[in-house]
């Protein structure tokens, strides 16, 4: 995760997402600086991903659910970037997630 309007992203230990896709179905999970774990499931049509998600906050164990839509983009060096639009706490949110380069 590069940025989020929901929380400050720890640049040294950001949340890490793992995505899978088969025949237009999307699923995966995440964990990191602000969540103990999260799961999502959804669909991809062309350059748009739609998901429903659930995660548990590290701060107090609150379970958070929501829906979101992401636009797929490519960075200048060819990595995948997801610009995620979702609602949390009754307000629109925006996060950016970028593919990690192979070391």
C-alpha cells in the first residue's frame, strides 16, 4: 500500500496485498501496519476491479466490512497500480496499492 485516506501508511512496513484472478473472479488477502488480516472477493472487467472486503483492525479488534472499486493502471516502470475507491465509516475513501518489484 502506498497511500490511504483511511489511515497513515507506514512506508517501512505497509500493508501487503496478495491478489489472485481466474476467469474474471478476483480474491485474496492482506495484512500489515493497521490490520491483523483482511480478505476480499470480487470481479474484474477490463481495467476495473470490484470487491467486497472484511478486515480486523489492530488498534481495537474492530471488524470492518465494505465494498470498493479499483482502476488498474501501470506505473512508468511497468508495475501494476490499483487506485481504490471505497466507503468506510460512512465516508468515501481512496487508497493506492502498487505491485512490488521482484528483487
